[in-house]
């Protein structure tokens, strides 16, 4: 750990010729007030617009010139800036990413210019009902709370955020003690620490040696959840629906059980929802289940896109699948297949430096622990049929939330036991 509470964590990967570097910031859309909606994501964009040392074109050109890739993303609870490059270019990636995070100018003219880009992103989301339905579902599930609000904000809040408010959000939230620096690939830990230390000191960010890292977010009180229908009438060719229930927080040990449940229900071509809705009846092209965890809450659900005339039939099949699993759990074959898929996706998803960097950075900042891959596999292997039956019965018997987007009249009803 460096002065100021900045944590640096690395993973050396023998045999690779690449390296990934990321700065994980413990701030996301949940840290915004209602009037600040969209600020965290807005700021993510603005940090690429120029620093005290570099203009925006130079920032992107430096990484392009070495064949690297650079990007960022904002979630409900954290933001990440990262680059992936050849191993010899890791010092450049560390310098560039550290520079944009610690020395952004946030000029009023850049804030105004990027405002239009954010509004276009919101419009693009609104034009994609398969994306929009998930934001609408979260609001239906959690209401107008920090977890229910969209990461993008709204047209009204983005148009109304002044440049000074963005600058204040940056100054208050982007601090070394709220960050984790992660790197993976062909690297030496001590050299990464040295380069990070130099980059952050150049911006004056490591001045207070007494500051300690902020612990992983505990979320406080879980936001309230509610069931029921949320209908968004749109003149779309397809109907898009998400059916779900409250899940478990991301650090809850039951997350592994829910992962297997979601896999068995809708995680592949052999899953129940895929077989019943797509393969046997041809009612939808895209159908899947998902499980997501936050610091203090979670969601478990299923998505399908189908012709508007088929939505009641698809919903009946989805509800039936949930009811059957809630009453009877999974078959032995489904449990074995779910475990195999879960373990395979974990291992196959960690075959490059970028995914390894994301794993260690996310674990340190978000989970507060870093179990080895073998430990994760052992936890999955330890799940029994009794675990599945118990969790399925408790989870899937909760009040359900349904969000539907499609060409329906306001007041249209849908069967939702």
C-alpha cells in the first residue's frame, strides 16, 4: 500500500506478452444524489478530454500507436479506467491511465461538448428496448432509490448538471484511499509499484501518509424491493420482458448457488428456458436468466424477447419454470451440468491479462477478498442438491417483478402469480 491509502495489487502471468493496467475507483451511480444522476458516468467520459500534460487526441494516440486498447466503464458502485498493451508498453499505460485519473482538467467547454455525447448515449439506450428493459426493471424492483436509478442519468439531469458540480464530484470522490490499482500480465510487482508511485506523486495525490484505504462498500441498509408490473408502451416490433425477484448481495456465499440456478434456468442451450421457449416452441430468439449482486442487495431474473402476440405464452412458460424449480429444485443432471458450466466459464474467462486484471481489481475493491480460482471451484463443487432446493424455494417464492416493453396499450394486464 502506498501513502494516502492507495492499494496496488498485481498478478504475474508466465508465458504471456501482454499486460493490463486498471485504476478502480469506489464511486458509482449509487453515490449520486437525485439531482446528480448521471454524474459518475459523465465524469468517466470527461477524464479522457484532457489533463495538465496532454490533450484528448494525444491521450488516445499514445495507446493507439502501440496497438493497445483503452477504455472505462461505470457501474452502480464503482468506476474503472484501464488499458491493455504489449508488456514492453506497460510503463506507458500506467503513465497515461494515472494521468487521466489524477490530473483531469474538466474544462467547462469540455463539459458542454460531452453533454451532447451523453444525451446521444441515453437516446441510443432508449432506442434499444432489449437494453432499456433492464434499466426499467431495476427501477420497478427498487423504485427511485440509488440502486433503482439509471447509471446514465436522465435527459433532464444531464442537461441540468453544471460544470462546477462535476468538478466538485471529482474532487470529493476521486481520492487515493477510495482506489485500487490493479495490473496483470508480464510484469514485475515492484516495478509496477514504483511507476504508480511516481505517477501519483507527480499529481500530488500521495501527500498524506496517514490516510487508510476505504473498506469495501457495505451498502448500509438494503433498498426496498417491490413486485408487480411495470409496462412501458413502445411501438416496437418485439415485446421485451424481464421477470425477476430479489437476489443476494455480491459477497453472500449463496451467490454460487444462485449462479448454478441461473445457469440451469437460462444459461445455455441446454437450459430449461432455452429448451422450452426457443427450441421446442420457437417463441423467442433471445432468452436467458441472470443473477446480479450489489453490496447490500441483488436481483435474480429472466429475460426474453418475442413477438407481442406471444408474450403471454412466453410469460406463462417462464413463470412455470420458476415455479417448478421453486417446488422441486433441479435434477441431478442439471446440477452437475450447472457446476460444470460455472467452473468452465470462470476458468475460460480468465485466459487473458485483461480479465485477470479485472478479477483482482474488482475483488479487492468490491469484495474485500481474493479467493484463488481453486478456492472458487471448491466452493462450487461443495454445493449440494439440498442447497439448491433450499435457496430455490426461498428465492423464487418471493413477490415477483415484471417489466414489459412493447406495443401495448397502457393498462394492459399480464398474468403474474
